């Protein structure tokens, strides 16, 4: 009788190992799919920012904060050949060159750009 009990226990261990291996395979597949989705989302964000013109970007800010508040700087952006992708790299002196000396408008522009980067 002792011999039979030993055989039953061995079978139980084999089943447990089989289940563990199956779970590992499923987890690997799930992680691979997640990585693929993240790459697609990143590309979509980059495409939406690069296709956004400075004119449309400033017009959208005007819709949110009031007509002419941001589009009054449009010619300055065009004259300096600054597009939406350049905004992240602007220094204090660049903002002054664009005629945007106040902190409020600068921070609103930067916050609006961050919405596209999310």
C-alpha cells in the first residue's frame, strides 16, 4: 500500500509543473503584446505633434483663453521659423525674441504642448 501512495504523489507533482509552465508561456505572450501597443501609441503622438502647425496650435490656445491672446504672436513665430516641435527647446532669450515676456503666456503654451506629449 505504501508504494501506491508514492505513485499518486508523483503524479500530482507532474501536474503542478505542467500548469506552471503553461502560465509562464501565457505571461510572455501578454508582455509582448503590451510592448507592441506602446510603440504604436508613441508613434501616433509623435505624428500628431509634428503635423500640428504653429498657427493651429496658437488658435487652439485662443479658443481656450480668448481671441487674439496667443495668435498675436503668430507672425513672430513665423519670422523666427519656430514650429511646435521647437517650443520645448526655447530659452528665456528666445521667448523674449518672440515677444512673449510674461510668465503666464509662456507657461500656458508649455502646458498645452505637454498635453500633446501625453
